């Protein structure tokens, strides 16, 4: 209970210095023994220190002192502290339950978190976290609260097929229709190509659409869509198709342009 402003200020100053000293000693001990606190434990430590300061200030006033005494006696204050400390864990549990109920992704799905620029395969889902194996063969353990608040692209659920864009440039002097025909024939015959239409007699322009997408400085840009069973197959197929298209262009006199410079002496 406050006796005078000077006593109040001295008491608060004393406890702040004492808690700061205790915090410093704890940090020195942890660093000396190479003990690293995870985020929840740091949160608990912070809440404990703040609670002590609030209690010290509160007991300086009669009204607050009576209320705090009642809370301590009933265990209500302890429940509040535990609730604040467990807030993050509870949030992860709720987010995990939402993931289990809505199934935005499952184990084995390839996903992409746009804001975090994370790509990989889901290898485990718990109520607290989701584990993603990246294409670099590393494991990322992501809290479910982060997953639940992220924009997720589930690559494994795009019409059960993957669409990859393949860009090819030709010279302005080349025959565009001839180049398009070569691209369509090669893509259509590739073993990884998937026919997304039920009609086996679908037009080739539907199966392998080739569009003129840009006029570049050195040539004309063409783009085709390559459908495969998944993104991994699409990546490998596009790599192989570039090689086959280059070889076919060479045989048919079609040039893939590149910038050239004339340097005057």
C-alpha cells in the first residue's frame, strides 16, 4: 500500500532493478551452458517478469491489493498466467484442428506458401505443426498458426494434372506456322504428355495450344502449355522438350535467336 510518492517510486525502482539483475543472471547462466530457450519458454519467462511487476505495483494500492489478494487466494491469477503462457500453444492446437477438418493439404501433397516462398512436400501433420520437406531435402517445421494464416497453393490438386508453360523463341524471318507445327508434334508425342480431354480425337490446337506471346528484340516468343501428371514430371518433360525442339528446329532451318553486338574498333 502506498505510504508516500517517494516510497512508491523507490519500491518500483527497486523491483525493476532486481528483476533486471535476475534476468541478466539467468541469461548468463543459459549462455554459459549453451541452453537455448524456444519461443514458448521465452514467452513464459517474459510473462512471469511482467506479472511480478504488475503485482508489485498493484499491492501499492489498497483497492488493487484486495483484488490481487483474492485472485491469489482463489488461484485465479495463476490460471490467467498459465492461460497467457499457453496462448500460442492453444492457437496452434486450434489451427491444427482446422487443418484436420478442412483438409487444405494432406501428407504427400506438394504445396507452395507464397508469402514465405516455401515449396516442398508435406511429410507430417500434427495438431501443433506441419513438417515440409523442401526440394533441397531439408525439413521445415512450421507452426499450424502460420500455415492457417498463409496463402497455400496445393500443386497436387490442380485438376489432378500439372500445366507447365514452355517458352520458345524463333527468328522474325522464320515460318511461324511451321514452328508451331513442329512444337505441337513433339509435345504430343512426348511420353510424359497427358491428354486432359476425354475426346481422343480432340484438335491438336486444343491438346497443345501454342500462342504468340511477345515480340522480343531478337525474335518472336511462342508459348505452349505442357500437361503432365505432376509438377516434377512437368519440369523433367520441359527440359527434354527444349532439347528435342532445338534439334527439330536445326533440321528444319528454324533459328532460335540470341542477341548479337557489333563492336567497332
